C-alpha cells in the first residue's frame, strides 16, 4: 500500500513549498501524468498519512496542495464511489477540531485534522465552484480562505451512500489503531526541519507489514467447531476406484417442450395459410391445456390481421385467452382498424357475444364498416359488404350489445343510402321500431345471424 522511494520523491516534489505560485489545476495534472491509474490508491493513502501528521507535512502551503491532490485523485468518478470520500465527510463533520486555525495536539487517528483554511478549501471543492478554486494558486487560497468563513456544504446524501457501503463490511474490518503516532511536541512545527523529507521517506517506505497497512488490527481468534455427528448425516465417500461408477445423463436437458414447439409451428403457419380442421383442433387443444402458451407462440398485434384473414376461429380463441393481457387494448385497436371483411366481422361478432368489448372499439368498428361500404367502387362487392354489415348490425342490436341510440343518425343515413338492398331496408325498419318504442319484433330471430352470406 506504499509508494516506492522513487515515486515518493516525485510526490514530495509536487508538495514542495516552491510551488506556491503554481495553480492547483497544474499540480493535479502533474500528478495524473506522473502516476498511472493503478497507483492512485497508493498515492491517496500516502497523502492521507501526510495530512494526519502535521510534523510530516508542517507547511500550510504543502497541506493545501495535499488536500487538492487528494480530492482530484479520482477525477471523473462519482465522489461516493471513491475510497477517500469518508475522509472528506469525517473531516467536515468534526466541529471542535481546531484551535484558532491550528489543529489540536491531542488527536491521533485515521482522520486528518485540518485547519480552517484547509477546511474552507475542501468545502469549496465539494461545492459548485470547484473549477474556479482549482485555477487558483496555493498562495491565493491562503490569502482568500484563511480568515473567512465558507458556508457549509450539504453532505447528507453523500453520508447515506457511504453508510450503505460501510454496512456491507464485516465488523472486524472497521476496527484498528494507527501504527504511526504524531510527535506531540508541536513547538517544532514552526521550525524548518531540514531532515523532514528524509524522515518522511523512512516512514512511508518502511517494509514492515504494519507500516505498509498504516493500521494495526487485532487478530480474531476462534475455536475450531467440533465435527457434527448424526445418524442422519450424509457420509462423505472418497472415490478410489472410478470404474465402479457410471455417468448418468439427464436426457431431458436442452430438449425443447414438444407441445410448445408444435404450437409455435402451427401458429407460424396460421399467419400464412389456412390450417386444416385437424391442425386447428390440435392448436386449440394445446392452448386449452396451457393457457399461458398463448404468450409464447409468436403472436403480436402486428400479425393479428393475417391470422384473422386466414384462420378466424384461431384468432377468436387466442384473443379470448389474451383478455387479461396488458396488450389486449392494442390487439383490439388493430382488429377494429383492419380492413373490413367477412372474417374480421365474424371475429368481432363472436367476441361481442362472448366478452364485454369496450364500447368505443365496437362503435369505431361499425363506423369503419360503414365508411368502407360508402367508399368501395366495385358495385358487386359494395352490395355484398352492405348486406354483411346490415346483418352484423341487426345481430348486435337484437343481442343488445350496442346502444343504437348512440349511432342512430349514422346507421339511419347508411340504411337510406343503400335502401335498394333488402337487408338495409330490414335494418331501417328495425331502427324505426326502436324509435317508436315497438320492441316486440326484437324477440324474433334475426334473418341471418351467422354472417355467412356470399
């Protein structure tokens, strides 16, 4: 966890007091150029250790540079994810750790004690003016922040994130005592120690494991648990003769569900061509056996029109099983907006007599049918579709599936326009009976409720 003497010398060069008039941004850039990413944690641990002990880093300018370097060490990463974020939080949380801007002498621990000027720098870096602060020199930082009070920064969100990360650590990893203690005689701080660099090099590059880890954690000793002995305990077999055992394979592994595969195959064919009665019955039986299979056979709203035109009975079955699906509204929308045909009318008619379709969808489908009849150019096809629509509407009215009053004007105009067609005249008479209140005729069976006209 420590730097080599050569790397430590490079770091101390950046921390030299001679860099008083070099911007913090340039000093941070030098740090990133000298040390690769894999050494960032070692550099950070060294900076924290130097800030912990004022006798190792006595000059105010040096400590200003160290704070800026430590903050910018993990540039571009989220603060809460960096390993030294707890240091910043603990430093700013302590309320009575300075005495007229000078750190108290009775502190010994992992968290550095910073002067008010150094705290002001850290608060500014954590705030919104980070870029402006880094453009200043250490001399400017001391002149501007030494005798002022910077408003505190809100650390609540950062503390919550760090608490969540710390809760995942084992208790034994949270304890430990520092192995390097500061010199309690701070009268030497004001003196220029010519051997400071030498002392730091000796302390920080020590090869002893306690110094490298920077803390001493007590060894957690536990008794070896006794062997569990029970009559029902599964014995452990040491295989000595492999020839007495054979490998058993699960033949069902990686084999697709045959029923599901066959249902998907038939559904894929149903989109393109008409299935035989046997194939239709087989597909319906599979869907009845496993209702959830309808979600895995390749049906989408976009494929519904093809299924309706080729296999309307299958379309009816799958739509009934999709009634609880979150996509059923999308299926209905595709159904009522598709091109009108005998098959689409058959599907809508069957659904209306089986389940409660949303009224707006039924009305939209009726409007689309009327519009199609009015715009078609082929006279023969027009007559055929008008007859289908009239029979369809009579079925809906007689079964009380729609409230004809809501569509009375539109349906009446449709009947008048095509009054030459017998089914349209019959529908018109039915409307007049409803309008006059004579509903006795509604109990009579419809002329053709199966929509099987040609």
